[in-house]
C-alpha cells in the first residue's frame, strides 16, 4: 500500500483495517473524520507524521486476515454483518452499562461530579443510537439489499421514495459525527477511561465497558462511513448508468 501525506485516513483503514489501531494509538479519529488526509493532521494535531507513516507502513506490510477484508464483501453481506455484530452488541450492552453507571453515580457521584456528566452523555447517546439503528434496519439496509437482489435477478432499477441512497446516508453520517463528538467528551471526562486510584471494582468495570463500547462504535462507524456507504452510492450510480 502506497502511504503518503496525501493519503486519505478513511481509505487507509478501509483498505487495511489494521491501520485503525495505529490511528487509535495516535488519537486520530478515523471514522467520523475519515475524509481527512494525513497532511491535514498538521493543522490540528501535534503528530510526528513521519513516524505515523512509518507505523502505518509497518502494519500494512503484514499479512492481513481474510476476515478483515470487508471492502471485498458484497454490500448485502456487509449490512447483515453490521446488524448481527454491532447493532446486537449495542442493544445488549446499553442496559448493562446504564445499570453500572447508575450504581457508580449513586455511590461516587458526589465526589466525582464528572460521572453525572458521563451518565447524561451516555444516556442521550444510547437513546439516539437505538433510533439510528432502527432507521438503518428499516429503511437504508433493506434498500441496499434490494439493490443487490434486483441487480442479481436482472430487474430494472426502481428509485426509492427518498430519491437516492445518498440522502439517508447523509443523515446517518451526520448522526455518526454527533456520536463521535459525544465519545470524545466521555473519553476526556474519564481521563481516557482511567478510573481514579480510589475506584472500587464497579467503578473500574464501568470504565472498561465504556472504553470497549467506544472502540466497538468506532469500528461500526468506520465500516459504514468508509466502506458500506461509499459502496452503496457507487453501486446505485452504476445501476443507473447501466440503464441510461
């Protein structure tokens, strides 16, 4: 993989998901702000770009597991994978994390006021995420699957009621950006999910769960923003072009 200052961050992760861990180490947002180039980081981040590129080249020179090559997957398979892996994870984890946050806030909230703010942000985020996933599962993903099915069966293209797949995708990406900002705030309030020295086991567990939740959410958003969504737009455009 040719990596240079003009390489687009999201495209690097899309081509080799192992680069995601490198960007995470450097605290570079590769999902919600994946449209930036490496040189753009000079304007906003204090990063040694030569060292970053060296680290990226190192991981991309390694053999990549086949199951990380999501870019080569059919779009309908990718929607199924996202639903079964990430949507189910969020649906399962949200009530568990809420329960732990409630306990920690009840015991430690008076001394650690940031816990209440973390709880407030997480509750708002989880409510919006559940609505967000419902829109994907009921509107966007069925349309993507239908496009693939119609193309395979040779059926003519039928424009959706929302005009183009670009329209719901634009909305989904805006919502992704909101969630990215929220978890930056949670990470900051929690000192990058580092519990204080006096923390009890429940305190430590809830921070560990929040950290894992953020990591899963970033991977989820990356698959959609940088692979599924561009693929769906390109696929729709190719079908329209073929029929014109």
